[in-house]
C-alpha cells in the first residue's frame, strides 16, 4: 500500500466512524423530541431546542406532512 493509500484508508475509516456517531446522535435526538412533545412541549419549541426545522420534528413524531 502506498503512503497516500494508507492515508486515504484512515480518512475513510474516520469518516465511517463519524457517520455512525451522527446516526446514533440523530436517533437520540429523535427519541428526545418524542419525549418532550409527549410531555407537552410544542413542536415549534422542540425544533428550536434541538436546532432543527419543524419538519424534522414531525418526522421524529411519525407525521409526514
């Protein structure tokens, strides 16, 4: 393996690791959105708190439109 191939392989692995972390954090945020909305927080406020748009909140809640 050439030095640049090794660097590319390492960068690719870091990218895969970060993407896995992002998916895990996304799942956590979705679960927390569901929790706070079920506790009475509005969808708008949940979006503000999570730093996402309202459609993301609606997707977390299983709403499509």
